[in-house]
C-alpha cells in the first residue's frame, strides 16, 4: 500500500513539473530538492516496512554501527595535530 502511495507521489511530482513547464513558471531549486527528498524518504520508509523483522534489525544495526565508526574516526582525526611541512 505504501509503495503504491510512493509511486503515485512520484507521478504527481512529474505531473507538477510538467504543469509548471507548460505554464512557464519558474521552479525554485529548493522546492524541487525538497520534493525529491520527501519522495526518497517515502520510498525508504516503504522499503523498510516491507522487510521481515530480523533483516530490518540487521540493517538498522549496520547503519548505526557505520555512523558510530564515522564519528569515532572523525574524532580521532580531529584530535591529531596537523603536520606542518
């Protein structure tokens, strides 16, 4: 059901862009990027809800672990003194 809503939202976005183009009205960049971000979030939400529970837990743990390793690496790199050659 949520996937169908995401597909309809994509079609609505494409239709809106065509409508704005035919009317020759300018499309602001931040509006288009925000619409694409909303659609991406909707597809991601639908994808995660379609997973079985153990796989969902593995994916979420992998994402959190990856984020934690990135933060640790950035913290270590920031604490090291820069080499001045």
